[in-house]
C-alpha cells in the first residue's frame, strides 16, 4: 500500500516468496488495526524485511538501522551491569508520536510509529498477536532451511557411499 513518504528499499533476501507475502499481509493488517503511521519489520542488523506506511521525510532504512543499534546498545548496557535478560520491547512517547519497538525473536524486531492519540495498549495488543503469527512463520522458514540442508548433506553422503560401493564392487576401471 503506497503511503505518503513511501520509498524503495533493498529487501532482506532470507525469506521465501510465500513467507514474504504472509509477513507483508500480516504487517498490512497490523497497520490497519493500529492506525500506525509506520511499521517496519527488520532483522537484527537493521535490514528491512517488510514496511508498511511512511512518514514524510523519514527514511525507514535509517530508522531501522538506528533501532537495531538501539537494541544492541541496550543489550551491551545490560551486559555491563550483569543483566543478561533483554527487554522484549521498548517504548518512547514524544509530543506528536509514540514509538514502540518489540522483538519478534532473537533475529527480528518490529518498529512501530504511531500518533499520540493512539493508545499504547491497542498497539501492544495487536502487535503481540501479529508478532506471534510472524514468529511461527519465521520458525517454519528456519525449519524448512534446516530440512533442505539436511537433505543436501544426506544426498551428498549417500552419493559418495554409492560411488564407493560401486567402485568396490565393479572396480575403478569400469566407470
């Protein structure tokens, strides 16, 4: 959905087309339910996975990178004081906008910017529902990648075993 201030960005490439479509649709639904100005789903280094909405003059790529840095800085501060548990979300309230940052899992997070009139509880409730769904899809993607890797390893090992067995049975000269 094209919004004021929308822009092009290099999309995170680690998802299947189907997973990307599902995540985009879920973010779009969250956008509509919360009346957010901008939603960005990013991976932990700040690369954007999906974006919905926009704010004039705001580059979502920069916001995503700064949000990733913010989470990394908080984690390091926690380490310095002996705290290993990270906060699942962070919240900022300004004069015109509120910012809600939330982890999806260890590798992805959501940045939500919404108008001051929108209640935080509404954003948190719908965000938690959406992130639970997205978390499930990301887990499926991870499991599928693991299965594909395992199949490739098994196929490679099986092929090597077959070659070795054929060489032993038939001799090296046959093939």
